[in-house]
C-alpha cells in the first residue's frame, strides 16, 4: 500500500520509506512506545493509530496488534482523503 502511494506521489516516498524503516526496526508493546518516537501520533478506537507524515501533509492509519508485534496499514492519503474515512472502522 505504501509503495503504491509513493509511486503515484513521488514526493512522499522519502517520508513513507523513513516511517517504514523506523517501524520495521521498532518494538511496540504499548501506545507509550509509539509516543516515545512519534509524539504526534493519535490513538483511536480499535487499536488504530494515526501518524502525521511528511510534515503533516499526509495521514497514515494503522492497526497495531501489540501482543503479536503486527502492524496492518489501513490507509495512507492526504488530509482531504483522510477526512472522508471513518478511522475507527477502516
């Protein structure tokens, strides 16, 4: 999903690749672990976390399954696109 987005929006590639690299090497056992690195992350219902990417130009929504160390990317897009989704159910 990230690759598809940055191929369509090349100006987002560095920011999204940086986020991916950080997450790939992270161990998030609690929301506090995420907040330690991403102070602007927002926590929503159903284990959704919203990240502001590329200087707050993009939004990235993931589901974090802390007990298994798994992250599912559910959405990446502009603020305008983000405003049209229901973060808690996407």
